[in-house]
């Protein structure tokens, strides 16, 4: 899968998750470039989103990820970078 396809897939997963968390019936109402706060997400919903994305991709994300990357498109790009980063040995 190309990077572009991977980011688009991540973005759609994030949009669908936001729709589920916020009880939005139509994923089309979750604009990929609208900030999560403007969509109605609070800190609890942000934690739910972070945890859902972590579980889906198997990569740990920082606790403030939705504030540092505040739109579905920006979060998808960041998650893709995290997935593409080489693993660091402990």
C-alpha cells in the first residue's frame, strides 16, 4: 500500500471513529480538515479517539495527540509517520 493510500485509510478510520464517538450518523459530516474541538470533541472523547487509533494500528501515541494534531487529516498523517518510523530498541 502506498503512503498516500495508507494515510487516506487512516483518515477514513479516524473520521468513522469520531462519528461513532460523537454519535454522528453520517461520516460525511466529519470534515477531515475540521478541528476535533469544532466537531464537538472534549478531552474524554479525545482519549477515546486516541485509544481507538492505538488499538487499530498497534502503535502507542502520546496522550495529547489529538490536541497536537487537531484534525482527522493531520492526525492521520502523524499516525502514518509513527507507523513508518523505525523501531527503537529498549
